[in-house]
């Protein structure tokens, strides 16, 4: 009798099925049904992926920052897809059906809002503003109104209410969290998903919350500590992300060697 052919027993990487590879992350099948593993790459893209680079260590630091924030949100009762951090570049999350919207919340004028409406960057907004963008790379993620969202069935009116309420709670929480460490939360983008539990469906925060998806300015100097450093060729991109993590108490040292892997 011959023993059965040995199953491939390489590292985890070789046994896992890749579900999707995006611009900044790879999704793998998770260990349990309904779970997936998010692998954070070092790839940086901007302007609808017309500008590209590899920023060594970025994936490691974004995995840590996003995991930290999601964990804190879970703890205050804001539902997210996050389950746990597996290692330097990977986190285990619940698989959701992504709602094809990018929900942007702004506290201070910057980026496309400044360009479109002619409001100088850095101008505080009279109140927090929520915007919706249709998540469609081919179209460059165009801004849409609630009318489009319901007419085309991207989300229901109930879901839009949930998205707005959750976004405002995240804004309140993150504004305070970053403010406490001398960082101004200028704006950020959220993605949401539908989490099916039996015959129940819940709206939860998915994807990532990191300096790739938020504008973070030093309160004292207005120095940018986010992806605008990459978009605008300001240099020291990963270093700025590490400084965000250091201030939040996620990493001890400002040295990139601590997190690059
Ligand atoms: P993209 O280039 O589409 O932005 P990313 O590199 O950011 O992709 O990879 C993450 C992808 O996985 C995104 O398309 C995002 O919508 C999706 N995603 C994020 N979290 C989840 C989740 N919990 N379940 C399923 N898909 C998710
Ligand atoms: Mg993305």
C-alpha cells in the first residue's frame, strides 16, 4: 500500500485561495467560511491609478493603523468587518457584500471639494459634510446623489441612513482620537458592506481606515501626514504614516525599521 499523496503543505500563502487583488490589498479566503484575509501591499496609487509607486513598509503600517482603529470602533459599538490582526501585513475580517459607494466625510476643505467649489484648502467647514461617490474605477469614482443611489439600487434609503449615521459616529470618534495626539482629521473615506447573519443583514464598516484613506494634518504646522504626500510628491510618505502610528501609540519608535517587513 502506498501512502496517499502528501497534501501540499507549504506556508499558509501557498494553501490559500486568492479572491481578489486590488490596488493596495489582496484578499485571500479565510480559515472559516464567511471570513477573508486582507493582505496589505506596499503599492501606492493615486489619480485613479495613473500614478503608481511602491512605498516600502506602507502595507505594514496601514495594517497596524487600520486594525487599531477598527478594533476601537468595534469596542465602542460601531460595527466593522475587523476580527483580528494575524501578522505584520494581514488581518482577518468578515466577508461582506461591498456596497458600491465611497462615503466621504469632510471637516475641513481640501482636495476635490476645494477644487470643485473654489474653497481654499484648510478652510474649516461650517459643519461636517458627507458625500457619496460611486465606486467604479473605470469611471473614476464619480460623485453621486442619494437619488442615483436609490434609483440604481446601489443601496436602500434605510442603508443610506445607516451609512450616514455610522459615518458621523466614526467622524466624532476619530476627530477626538486624532485631536488628542495633535492631528487634525481633515476628511476620510469609508467603505461599507452587508453582513449576512442568518436571515439578518447588518451594515458594517469594511475595507480600511488609514492615512491612505484619510487626510491628517499636524495641528501645529498643518504638515500633511497622509497620502497627499504621495499625490503631491512631498516625500517621506511612509515616515509620515509611521509618525501617525507612533502618536497613536501603535508603534514605539519613529524608525521605519521597526515596521518594515
Ligand atoms: P481597490 O483597488 O478595489 O480599492 P483594494 O486594494 O483596496 O482594492 O482591496 C480591497 C478590496 O476589497 C476593495 O475592493 C474593497 O471594496 C474590498 N473589501 C474590503 N473589505 C472587504 C470585506 N470585508 N469583504 C469583501 N470585500 C472587501
Ligand atoms: Mg481600495
